[in-house]
C-alpha cells in the first residue's frame, strides 16, 4: 500500500534504518544527516552531511599526522582499530576479513558506550 510514495521499497527495506533504542552512539541509524533527509529537510541534511564529512577528514588527517610523527621520531603509534572487529586471515580463502571479536553486546547490555568515539 502507498508503495509509489515509498520509492517502491519493500516493508522490510523501509524498516532497516528505523531507530532503535539502546544502540551505540556510532550506530549508522543515528546519523543526523540521514534523519534530516528522512524527514524531508533536504537543505539541512546536505549541510549536516558536509559537516560530518569534514569532521571525518579532520580525524583522518590527525591520525595520519600522528603516524608520520611516530615514523620520524621512532615513537610507537597505535593505528586506528575498530572496536568490535579485528582483521584475520580466513582459513579457507586466505583473504583478510573483519571478524567480530566481542564486546558490543556486553556494552549494549550495560549501556556503557564509553569506548565509542564521537563520530557525529
């Protein structure tokens, strides 16, 4: 019903981005630009998307600068690592894959998101 108003998406597709209480602050469903777009506030959504992209670029530049300084003076540099995944070689394909290492569901149960970076 009313599919023409919903870009002919299935009901499942329409609900995949629905907000969920208790998720990590880094959950993509919390993207402020996405929420603005879904509410039809296109100009604000575009401005917010630009802000988020600039924030990501600055974060990447900081990490790259830290790595460059560490290379120059020989100090250890801890590169960016995902919180909930680690890269491991798949035993069958021998390809590197991101494998869940644990911690997310425990953090969600406790509602302790102190390890999450401020990405939005």
